[in-house]
């Protein structure tokens, strides 16, 4: 039995010795559903939630091979922003950001969304020209963005090194005030709980081992918990998208790479905002717990191993020390990797496929977390109506055939 | 961190001397004018992205600057074999 979280439920459970209701029931799959979502990360759970809430399809299962939020949702650096260059991308990410702004109330779950602002630094004249171009494009698209100079950055972030003698001097930045961070696995728990409360079955520890296709139509999946039938299947499995595609006899324009991050010991508040730099290849924020969260770049080779090379971590650490010499004695606590599905144009694929009833939402690469609610929202509508949501239309897989790529490497290629 | 054996230098060196250069055995279409957009897309963008033992290209960027082939597990990162280009010519499956 799940009850709404409120002051009353908090008080009641608190006084009764933490007798909390189960957040998400542990269940076995039924033999048939209207829609199966493969992948219980943030995007997949959001898809299931919006299918039930907005599309009137409640007979939905989310199958997850591990536990919910245990994949990339729990492995990223939680940065949220929508200041992308291209119209198609900024519309999609802005849709997501607007959903983020109301998500805790909508889900009845505090995802700790904190709009503490995001700086994207520029270190040379060409960086600054690109930043001004992107900020102008953002403003024209109704996305909040301003260009700030080095003095303003120094005023806002006193610990940053704006010396002109730095190896990569800071000349300025773009600033999105509505950007920020959120509790990474909180969004998965929130979507999972809210979805299960409106009828979605969330089945953990259930790995898909085959996708059944008959005469060009999808029929169901074989899992470690038996066969499950469905006429429509949405694959939202990030790094393992190519593996699922192969089961259905498809290929994707995607390669999987490790992306690494690391956190320091918790310490007192020292950095109140998010600082990213494409040029020196690092990005940093301080979590509510107090640890510095630092993200690195991807390894160039393909991998499904959830770990990467030391030199990538060293590179990111060097970049962060270049920006914040004050952190030189900070001790690092943990380091990990996640497998990201990288598309050639650094934009996602939200699309039907050649197999009828089989849809893919993948290719988010290094920056999918920020899009979680928006991605699920447009993908749910795409599955429900068998027609792409208007915001998802430019992200059809056919763009790699027609050549209508959405080149977001400038805003998305490195830092997230 | 990988230790990679360059088949040209005949030495095992640190990964930092090398750069990965993508999936191996992707041949440019022999009749570029004659193939469809789908075939072009497959050549330019679509990849196997294999989970398991995977043939890929590396370049000894800070060494001899030559490209060569590496069979490596994308699950464990273990390198199974390296080969210079051309080694595959007379074999059906390398």
C-alpha cells in the first residue's frame, strides 16, 4: 500500500518508529502488457509514468535488469540546463527543464532540484564568440541565458582562478540561472513510485535476453523472469541500446563509451553553483551533502565495462585544479564510470524503427540526465500515438540517412 | 589503463601513446555513386558496437604514427591480439 507523502505521513511514520509504507512494490511480471519499457532508469521510468498519466495507457511494464536507478541515472553528475545551440535541441531540453521545475510536486517526491545556475566558461576569443552566438540563439528560443565577463565570474565565485597568467585564462562564460542540479537517483525513485501508484508494473532484476519479432512486428520479450508479450516495446537502455537492437535484427548509429566521474570527501559549502568548461575538459559542482562532484570526458574506445582509463580522470582533475587551485589538497573519495551511448551528432534518437511496434529512445550520450522528464514525456507520446511527438520529430533515426543531423557538439560534445 | 603492443614498433607501450580510431574492417563502398542513401548511412554512421570481443583500429600517435588492428574485449578491456593491416587478406575470419 502506497500513501501520498505529506507533513502528516512524515509525522505519523516518524512517531511510529519509521514504519514507512513500501515505496515501490516488488512484483513478478504478468504474461502480457500493452507496452513494455526496457530499462528502468530515469528515462524509462519517466516514459512509463507519462504513458499512464497523459496517454491513458496503464497496462505498462518497466523491466530492469538490475535495480532502478542503478545504471547511468545513479552515475552521472546531475547537471541540468537547456542552453543548447540548435533550435531542435534547445526546444527539447527546455521542455525537460520546464518539467523539472514542477517535478517534485507532480511526483509527490522531493528530487532536490536546485536551480543554482550553470556557468559554461570560455578561455579564448573563439570560445567567447561561440558563447555569444549560443547565448543569442538561446534568447531567441526563449531560453534564459546571459554572457558574463571574468570580473562578474570572480564576484560570483571568489575561489575561481581568473588570473591572466593561467594556462587557460578565463575570459568569460555563458550563464543559465535556471540551470542547476538534482538528486540523481531521486528522479528514478520519484518516477518509479509515482508510476507504480497509477498502475505501472516495475519489475526489477529482470533482464531481457531476446526480443521476439514476427513478420516485421514486435511480439514480446524473453526475460530472465519468463516471456512477456506486448504489441509495443520501448527500448530505453542507454549504453546497451545496440545490444537490444541486435536482438531485434537492427543496427544503430551508436557507440558505447565509458564516461567517468568522481567525488571528494564531504566538506563545508564552498561552491554554490555549477561550473563547466569544454576547453579544459572538466565540470564541477558541490552536492548538498558537501562533496565536490567532478565529471570527466569519455574514453575514445568502445566499452561496456563501467570503468575507464586513469588518464581521463587525471585530465579532469588537472582541469579542475587549473580553475580552482584551492582544491589542490582536497581528498577524493570515490570514482566510477558509466556506459554512455554516443550518437555521431551528439543528439538523441527518439524514434520508431523498421520493426513495427518497436521504439528506441537512446543516443543521449554524455548528457541525458538533464533531459529525463522531457525525454520520457515525448517518448511516451511517441509510443502511445505511434507518431513522433512534435518535439521528437527532428530526432528520428532517419536523420542519419537523410543527412538532417543536429550538430550539437558545440554545446554537448564534452561537458555535461 | 591498457598496455598495447604495437605490431610495427614490436614493443608494448602505455595506452597514453596511442589513440583509438574506431571499429575495424569498415570498407569504403567501391561504387560510391551507385549505392543508396541507406547504404551510405550504414557506412558513415552505423556501427556494430559489439559487446564482447571486438576488432578495432588504434594509431600509435606518439610513436610510429601507424594504424593497426586490435582485438579487445569491450567487457573486460583485455587485449586478445594485435595485427598490422593486411594480415586479414587471406583469412576468412580473423
